[in-house]
């Protein structure tokens, strides 16, 4: 097949989002508050968003001198510990093998930092499977802007119409749309229920993706 399959990372290859959300929920509950899941969903798939800052919200709720920076560091440490035990999400390894077998180019387009993405792909023994990996370190702006996916296309020398993006979040689907690339949504427990109307289809897992629907034989 001729074309490129472009994977998001967080929430699509590895569920990094559910463990973090559960930690926030626990900390807010301990402080006598309720974590705003809907607001949290708006920042999934982007990086450095100012629209919702849970550490600041929790610091205000606690009101005992703990800084947002300290809370953020705590959540990050707990999240990393949990995420380091997570395997690749269902269908990831099988889909990569199928795509390589039929001759598709493979890329990763992530709003996360390079060290985070490369480190986990190395841990999962997937780093060498991709022809290019683009992170927030390679561009000036994060999703939902299209720059990350446009850079993937540039690195693969692939026209947008011959690529397919796999995403778990609204921000990721929007970024693909702005880049002129078709996208399929594969929500995780955190992003389930987001607006995926711009996606070609919404799948329960990567096991359900049919490559022949999107790529023609060479």
C-alpha cells in the first residue's frame, strides 16, 4: 500500500492520560473538592495550555501554602510511576506490524516533549518501528495547530491526501483536519465523549482499524 500512517502518542500508543486524571481526582477529593474532568478534557492532546491549570485550582482549594509548582511536581512523580508500568494500548503492536508489512510509512506526531515520547517508545520496544517521530520540540506550536503533523508529512515526503492520522483527542483530530489529513479517532477513557465529528470514524481500539479502507494497493 502507498501512504503514511501517523500515530499520536499519549492516549493512543500509551495510556498516559487515565493514570494522571485519576491522581488529580484523588487529590481533589482529599481536599474536599471535585476535579473538573470536562475542563481537563479540553487540554488533552495539547501542551502548555493556559485554559485549565489543575495545580492552580488545587492550590486555591487547599489554601495552606502549597504552591501549584509543588502540586504539579507531585502529580508528575505519581503519574510517571504509574505510567512506567503501562503496556502499549490494545492493537498498537499488531497494527504497526500490519502497516509495515503492506509497505506504509510510519510516523509519530506528538505534543509531548521528545524525551518523554522517545523514552516510552524505547521502553515499549517500538522506537525503531517508526520512520519519523515529531514532538513539540521540533515545532513552534502544539496541537490543535497543524504544525506537528505537517512536519511529519515533510519528513516522510508524503502528501497529506496519502496519509491517515490516528488520534484519541479532539485537539488531535482538529490538528489533523487543519493539516488536511484524514483522521480516525480512537478514544480512551479520558477522551471518550469528546467531539469527533471531524473524524472519518470512531473506533473502540486500534484492532478495529481496516487499512484497506484508507489506502490503495500500489
